[in-house]
C-alpha cells in the first residue's frame, strides 16, 4: 500500500498542473476582467464632473497609458504561460494574491467562507451514509414488498425535485407563517441570528442547528436516492452469489451471513462516493447557499466569477482540485478497510 500511495502522490502533481493550467487559460479568455472593471469605474468618475470628476474626458492616449499601468499593476502585462509559472511559484507559500473586490488576501477570504460550507457538507456526508446504508439493506431484504415499492416511489419523487425548487418549498413551508398555523419553525436564512454573540454556548449551538437544518436536508436530496438504491442493488447481487448460498448451506446464522459476509462486499460500491463528498466540502453548493443566504464557498466562487476576481477563482479551483484528487485516493484506501483481500498490485 505504501508504494501505491507514493505512486498516486507522484501522479497527482502533473494532474494538478493540468487542471489548474486549463482553468488558468480559460479564465483569461473570459470577457471583462479587473482592468476593464477599473477602466469602467474611472470613466464613470470622469463623467461625474465635480466631486472628484474631470472637467474633460481623458484622451485615447491617456486611457491607453492608464490601461497599461493597470495591466502592470495586476500582473496582466505578461503572456499567459509566464503568469501561470509565477502563479505556481507563489502557490508554494499559499500566496494567491489579493482579492480584487475585497482588497484582502484571497486565502483569507476563503478561510472566512470555508466553515460555512463545512457546516452543511459534513453533516450531509455522515447522514447520507448513516441513513442510506441501513435503508438500502432494509429495501434489499424486502425486495418487491409494498414497503420497498413505496419507499422507492418517495425516493424517486425527492430525487426528481431540483435543489432550487426544494429550497424554495422548504423556505415557504417552514420559514414563513403562510402554511403552518404555528408560524415559522426555522429562520429564513443566514448562518446565525443577530443576537448570536449574546447567547450562551448551548443556545448558540441550537441557533446554528436551526439555521443549518434545512440546507442540510436539501443537500441530502442529490445523493440520497442514488446511494440507497446502489446499496440495495449491490446487496441483492451479493446475496445471490454462490458463496452466500454455500454459507447458508453450512448452517450459518442468517445475521452472520448478512452482516459478516454479504454486507462488507455489498458496501464496496458506496466507497466510490467518498471522494465526491470531500470535494463538496470545499466547493459548497451555489444553489443552496444562494437561496438560504449562506456565505459559503459556492457563493464565493459565483461572486468571484461575476466580478472577474481571478485570484479568488484560482484559489478556489486549486482547493477543489486538490480535494478531488485526495478524495479519490481516500476512496481507494477505503476499499482496503472494507475488504482486506484487495491487493493494489
């Protein structure tokens, strides 16, 4: 396993440079940018006249010189490949430059948003596996029964609802006084109440849970149906295997056959999803964070794209790329924990 991990680490390096290099090149093809934003802002100030404005508009020569100065200030006066090499050099020290919109270091901006995405990413990850595995086993052992068919219907209905629609429905039902007679059960949005700092520790924890409950529920909809049915179908396939029939023929207890022999093999396909969940911790969810007003990584990335904040965009993409690659490695190692018979050679 040690040799396998070393090989994967070595393979991650060129893959990281390919992923970030492609996005670095793509973002330079996007219309607009910090220079154009600054020029538009300066033109708007010049047209304002007094109050800091100019009496006469700048000449074409002045605008060209100003554009060149701005490109030099933002480091955009060099070719793309040179700028990418300089970006890689700064990456060693986690120096992604300053955010164009906030004028703060890009890494500092990300660190302030990172806990918000983790707030519904981690609970969503554990709840998905804690609920999907038992539910998939339950459905597999009762395949074809009314309980199995009814639960499948509910799962498919939940799966067919887009995240933005589910978010709006939950907000209307549980966060307003229009539907429930008792009024709103959960806050309308945000990560905590206005009086959060004045609350005690227990009250702060409860306030945080109330704000994150609905976003976590929406985040479960995406993979909940998929992993439940994957667990069910995998268990059915394993139960019908020859070695399971042999174990039963030897007189082993049904629980021993199910949990000792069948479940460990049936759970292997679910290990593939670990890497995807890890990337969601970093990437967050643009839809969920936008609807519920959560200032997380997904909303930060959307804001960076709309404002052409290249430094923040590259910082987020770098973290997502690293998390995806490490998630795939963890998924492979999880196979061994579940089934020690797997040999990486």
